[in-house]
């Protein structure tokens, strides 16, 4: 299997063949998760520490479940009650954890680049569970697996990513991954919710929802990240839903078999119509959650293989 990484810090570092390797293994784990036994031994004897400096439901739960299903000893650190709150630096926390000899460190942090910094200070494999506005690689990978399952392929599709692009690490990781896999990516958002320099990302930009969704295969909605906003990015939620919220009328401009995605948590009636989010014929939102566990199992499995190989070489 072709996967050469020591850490999973972002999609930016992955080659297309590594993405395919990870998704193929994740597909095997998805099948395992649907079976009666649900457990493997890829992480048997290893210790996984989850450090979430931001609140999380799906990501933290799926990383914990993924580790336990593969046999790891899993510890969830309560960062709200950690020494960080007493003034300890992130690096000192990392060095203290490193002294405990963990094998896998899963980190979510509000500052872009913080996870990369940690990876430079520890002797284990580090997985980025979201850092600021930078990247959220496992979310993009689970989205990719969901798309591949629904469409039978992950190349030469037309995919619209809609909403709060400016504040979204999910959007950035998906733009990178979908571009590497030769897809046509459209961004649909008001000018206030697009990042500077977006024209350098190799995407098409639309400010009109109906034009942006014309004949696309996939519609990926994003959450309005109000916690990262410090000004008037939108007139009101009601106006935003009228212009950029996904409903049946806007979706009618996409292909008849277009799928609807959302990384969660959803603001129903703001980013997406609740009925559409629950439409089993169009929505794959619950499939995304299911694929999240499988993708995180695959990512930790591959990183653990490389970690064991490096340790074996060092001991030789």
C-alpha cells in the first residue's frame, strides 16, 4: 500500500496515490464497521491521545471510536481543565505528553499551524483534527469516500462548495483534495465569505447560487462559522438563507442525481432546508458521519504501520 507519511497534517502533503490508498483501506473498514464484530487489531498495544482545544462532537467521537475498534488504549484529554488554562505553553504540554510515550496524537486547535508545531516536538504520529482556518484533512477524506461511494468514482466530477468559504478549513481541505483528483470545483458564496486570493486555488467562483449549481454532481454546503466572524459578513440569517441556503428550488439547477452534503453541525433553515437534509434520495449527510469512523481508522492504521517501521529501523 502506498502511503509514505509520518503524520496527517493536511491534504496539501498527500499525493493522489496516497489518497487512493487511504480511501481503499477506509472502504474495507466501512465494511468491517457494518459487520457484527466491528473490531480489528491494527493499533493493538498502541496509545492514542485525543487533544481537542475546540468543541467537537462528530470528529472527537469518531476518532475515539476508531481507536478503540482497532485496539488502541485511548485517552481523551479535557483541554478545558488542562494546564494550558494555568498558563502552560502548547509546546510544554506537548513535551510532557511526549514523555508519556504516546503513539498517536489527535489534535484540534483554534490556531492555524498549531498542530504542525506539535508534530515537530513529539516522537509519535500526529493527526490534524482541524486547526484554525487551515485544514481538516480527515473531513475532506471522509467527504471524498462518501462521494466515491455515491458516484462510483472520484474524478472528473463537478462539485459545488457553498457558503462560508472564508472561515472554513473543511473547504480548504476539500478544494485541495478534489483538485488533486481532477475534479471541477466551484465555490458559491457572497463576496464577504470568500478568502483573499481565492483565484489562485484553481476554482470557479460564483456569487449566484442557481448559476453556481448548474449541472453539478455534488452540492457541498458549509456551516456559517459565526464564532470566527468579527463583523457584518451577512445582512441577516434570513436574507442569507433566501440567497444562499439550499432548498429544492436551488437544487433543481443541479443534475437530477446530484447528492447533497454537509460536514455538520447544520444550522437548519440557515444553510440548508431541513426536509432536504433528511431526504434519503439526495442527502448523504449521515453517510458522511459513517465514513468518518472508517476514514479515521484507515488513517491511524497507515500511520501506525509507518511508525512501527521507523522504530524497527531505528532499533536495528
